[in-house]
DNA sequence: TGTACTGTAATAAAAAACATTACAGAATGA
DNA sequence: TCATTCTGTAATGTTTTTTATTACAGTACA
């Protein structure tokens, strides 16, 4: 599930959801996630590319949600993180002389897609607003 | 989804499913998967622990399915691989002084569990026999 | 025009995955 | 019985991936 990146993205977005129209700095976000600010900026860059947040440069700058938390699905977050990281998966090179080895990647890809779809359908049922309501 | 291990496990099991009551050596299996035999033996060791295959030591030894492929669900394979690798996940240490950081792991764990369940439910619908029928 | 930010590249360090070597022990069968 | 062919596993090395750090140009504000 690409746990690491997804966790960071959700964490960032939850903080932004709770901050409303405030601009939060990458330094501040990094402080809560407890990772390096540059990593946060990279993930922000990705989330921005995917239309989930907007950023303001310069003094008093930072990031905020691009749209209401009610309109952001956790599956949107998943897709954003997945896109950037899942391209060019299949690292394994099974033996092409074996009837199983020759075909297995095709069948595995299909299986993974189906399994992933089931997961995404689930993530599709929760908005960022729902998720961030869980915090006191 | 712990892609690598799962792929290897499915590959091995598919080969065993097609081999019927023959004992296949780790060397042979490794040849089709195209990885080191020791890795295969490690995965076999895990699958055996989970009751999916049995092995025979010594000359003419090897491995075979512990039960008919019809009775092995892909979710069984997933669970076997997951167990061995997912223990002690949560590597991130969010800031405990932040209301979000303090609670996020709990909520993320729950979310992952739900998402994973959706996936497992899907994997639950395919047997190893179904999967291996796909090969010519 | 100094200060506080973002954006991004380049590099380094740490962690995880994977490969290799080595060897003890088990079963077989000549 | 003993050479052979396997498994099982530990120890170690290599490669890949992830994460962290440093550095600095550019932007906006006051």
C-alpha cells in the first residue's frame, strides 16, 4: 500500500483540514509528522500537482487545502501517492522458458489491480473531513 | 501489499499446484521465479509454517501442496506472507505534543485494517486452483 | 531590503530487500 | 555404508529504496 508516503500525505492533509484557511509552513507540518521539512515539501509538491492543496511562496506563506475537506476522498490521496510511486513496478524477471514464469506477471498484475480496486472502493467511502473529525 | 514476497509465494504455489503430487526442489522453483534458491527455501519455510505446503528432506526431496489447490485461497497466501512481514510496522514517530501527531497512528492503523480487509475479501474469492488454471 | 517562506537539486546516510556462501543434517539407493 | 542430492538455516555481502541533510535560488511581505 506504500504505507510511508500515504501516511505522510494523510497526516499533512489532516493538519491542513483542521487549520481551515490558515497557511501552514512546511516547517510546522514537518514538526508534527516528525520528518524532514524537505520531504514534506516534496509531498506537498505532489499533492499540489494533484489539485488537493495550494501553496503560497514567500513570507507568511505555506499551504492549505485547495477545496473543502468534505470534497477530498481518501482515495484521491491514495491515487496521488500511488501515481508518483507505482509507475514501473514489476521488478521481477521470471524465467521466460517456463510456462508459469512466462505468464505470471500478467496474471499477477491483473490480480493486484482487482485487489487494489477493492481497497480503493473502500477508501472511496471516507472523506478527509470524516477522517479529521476523529481528532479531539 | 508487500508485493515482492506475495508474488514469490504465489509463483511457487502455482508451480506446485501444476505439479500435482511431484516433489519440486527449491533449485527448480528458483529457476522459474529467477531468484536465489535460499530465498525460495525461506518462503517455503514460511508457507510450510502456515500449513500450505509440505516438504521432504534428503535425496529426491522437495515440496508439494499440503492440500488440494481448490482448498487454498489467495487470501491464505496473503495472510501467510503478511504475518511474517507486517509485525512491527509503524516506523513513524509523530510528535506527541501535537493533537494530530499524538493520535494519528491509531487512526491510520484502523484505516489500513479496513482497507486491507476490503482487499482480503477480494482475495478470498479466488482459489489457487482458479489462479493456476489461467496458465496454458 | 531584510526576513521568512517555498521549490528543487545534489548528496549522504540509513534501512530494507535480495543474493551469496557455507555448511550441518536428512533421506535415498547403489 | 557412504556418496549423492536434497532441505534448513546462519552469516555475510551487495544492491536498491527510502529518508535525511545541505545548499541555494526565487518569491512575497512589511
